[in-house]
C-alpha cells in the first residue's frame, strides 16, 4: 500500500509539474500584438477599431477625404491572418472568406489584395502611399507608421 | 512569440509561398474534379432521356462551351493570381455540386422558377449544381469593370452559360455608382443567391426567395454611404429594365421582360449587426403567354400578350452574429395593384451555431396569402399545373442542416426540410395536381469559391 501511495504521489507530482510547465509555456507563447500600418507620407495619425474593421471588411473605401484605401491582407491559412480577423471581428477565416464571397460576387466590394508575408506587407506599405496593412508590432520600423494597435488575446 | 516565429524565420516568404502553392493546387484539383463530374453526371440527366432526346444531343454545345470557357478562364485565373496587382485584372469563380431528393412522386421541386422541373421521387444533380466565373478589371482605383457568367441547368434544358452581370463601377469618397447589367437586389441578399459558399444553408429558403423570378436588370444604381460613430449607413437607389423570360414548365411559359423596376434600400451595419429596409416598385407593362399545347387546338390562345399593372415589395432583413450564434431573418410584404397574383407575406428565420468548422442550423420559412385571388385575366378555373397567373402560395417549411467548412474555400452542407402546403398550388412546386400537400426534401451540396 505504502509503495502504491508513493507512486500515486509521484504520478500526481509529475502531473502537477507537467501542468506547471504547460502554464509557463503558454505564458511564453503569448501572442504578439498586431500593428495596423500606413505609409508615413499619409496625413493620418490614428484610426479607431471601427474604421479598421470597415476598411478591411470592404465597408469603407477611403483613408481620408481624397485617398482610396488599398488594404493589404495576408494569404489564407496563416496564423497571423487568423489572429487579425478573430481579434477584429470574432470570426474565423472560413467565415471571413464566406463574407467576401457574398460581397465579391454581388459586386459590392472586392477583398483586399493578398501578399505572402508580413515582410511583403511592410515593403508594400512603405512603397505605396494609399496602402494599409497589418503585421506583428516587432516588425515595425521607420519606413511605416502605426495608426492602430490590435491586442491579440491569449491562445 | 511562438505564434510569429515562422514569420521571422521565413524572411524571403518561401514558407508561405509553398502554402500558397498548395492552396492553389488544392483549388485547381477541386475545379478539375468539378468539371469532370459535371461532364460525367450532369451532361446526361435522366430528364433528357425521359423527354426522348437522343443521348448524344444531351451533351449540348452549351455545355461543351461552358466547360471550355470554364477551363480557359480557370487556367487564366491560376496564372494571374500572382500578378493580379500589377495587371489589375482578376478572375474569380464560385460553384456548387449538389444533389437533391424530394420524396413525393406527385410534386416536382424546383429551386428557381425558371428552371425546368425534376420529377419527384428522384435524385437530381440539375437543380443546385452550377458554376460561375467573374472577371474584373480595375484600370484605376476608382473605376472597375466586371463581367460574370453563370452556367446552370436552365429553362432551355442546357447548362449553356449566360452573362448574368456586366457593369462599370465607380467609387468616390462616399458615393458608389454602377451601370450596366446588374444583379437584382429585390429581396434581402437576393443578389448573391447563386454563391452557395456565401450563405449558411444548402439552398436559400424557397418560401421566401422562389417569388424572386427576376435575377438581373439593365440599369443603374447609386449608393451613398454615411460613416457615423455608431455604424455605417448605406442608402441605395436603383432602377432599370428586366430581361427575364419566366419559364414555368413545358406546358406554359411567360415572358415578363417588359418590366421596369425602381427601388430604394436603406441599410445599417453596427459591428456584427446588419439591418435593411427596402422598397421596390415593379411596373409590369405586359406579360406574354406561350402555351405550346394549344398551338394545334386553338392558336389564338397559344401565344398572346396581356397588359398587366404593377406591384410593390416592402422588404426587411436582419443578420446578427452574436458570440457563436448566427441569426438571419427576412420579411417580404407583397402588394399587387392589378393582375399579378395575390397580396402575400413571406418570411424566414435562421439560427445557426458556429462550433469550430461546424455550423448546425435550423431554418423556418413561410409564405402566406392575404387576399383571395381575383383573376380577371383568365376567368376560368385552371388546373393547378397551369395556374401561374394567380398563384396562391400558402405553405411553410422547417429545415435542419449543418455546414462544415472543409477548407477555407470549400463548404459541405447537408439539409433536410419538411414542406407543408395548404393549397396544392404553390410557387416552388410544379406538376402537383395529385399532390398531398407535403413533402420532405433532402439535399447535400459542396460549395466552393476560387
């Protein structure tokens, strides 16, 4: 019996330490915030969440009075894109794609242009005055301007 | 940090190029599979054999054309995907491969009024399967040209593609103007009924949408958008002329192309809530009847044109995503000012619950007449299968089903619906003289976009 109890304690201890290490790991993998960025030449310093939603969901076409916005999105099936839309609209990518199918094929609006990496977003926003994109905040440098910061909830 | 480690490691984007390529290959394979299945199954529908057409003729030029055009455009789209930014040209498509079975042999279910009927008690591919391709060209950020063609089993008993939309689109600050051939937006979200991937159900509720016989018009719409602190408000005015022939079945066809529409839509979007109110006025200047069976017996009644009057639709729609719940509802109030059927109210309510890739749903819909039909056009009693002049649709449906998002551009759906009618004459059924007024409809569809 004593041996059995010892083993139980050992197993329990093992489980607790496994759980603890999981918690530590979860804290270590906290998602990084996302920055919504534009070209520094643009005469806007901030947008609110509604504006960002409206621009990326095709309800708003302009950045300011005279600039037709060119939103830049990331390719399907990427964690960054999932995190962006989940934080912004509480919808997963299949639902976002379904939403766009309705707008695109009824001629209301076209989905944002897609590029293949956050680096490509940075490059495009730094070169195109009307572009607006999103990327991990750690990638931001002086070539682009942050106009909104999106907090990505823990996974 | 782990979440973004892959990004930082792949600074040349190679990793995501591979993912992108895999996705492209996946949708390419899917489209080939679709085209193959299309030729193998739909090219020889049982219907045509029953109508005594020779098997060779069932593979019509239209179908071959649609496959060739589809293949060419799809190939074009695959090679253009990587360059759509520079070339300002985009090719997109949507499609559905669907089977439907209605358990009642005495009533033939149809998805859309101008499709030929399919015998009850049989499994059919022809009602729901379709393929659409859209080509758009953006010469400047403000200007866009779009053309869309859809291939579906239509009143000419073929899958020959038809140009459904072709228009120019101009966007300024708060204004959007479109002119050309436009999708008719008469009912709540009626301009995207062909895009199965865009909605939750296997098929839009027929009680609500089957009356929507006009799917496109030649005209103009102007939208003014207002951005407020609490939401986005859109007001759209539209007007134009319809181009539809409205084919009922082999015994009767109606040409309602002498119809003009004007309307106003007001919509508001507040976060995940969308509300819409709409008024449409239809000025039906004449209806031309064609009854082939009377050509030998009494030619004057085989083809004739009658003046008609006008009708009005008052439409309300709601869509609300709250947490995992997906709610949608629509109400149509139809008022006729002459000889165009009966006043009626149609509505639907849909409730879905999103759980991971699954969305099980329930859908209730009904269509209720509010006046008894006066039929001064044809003051003689007609058999139900012919009585389209003053159809009294009085029925309700209950459907349950589920949508499974199998990939980010592919959804699989299964649905069972029970339809109960109070009259044997109903808008979404034909050949129902001996119908017991209820039926169960089973559907499985695969929707995709690319």
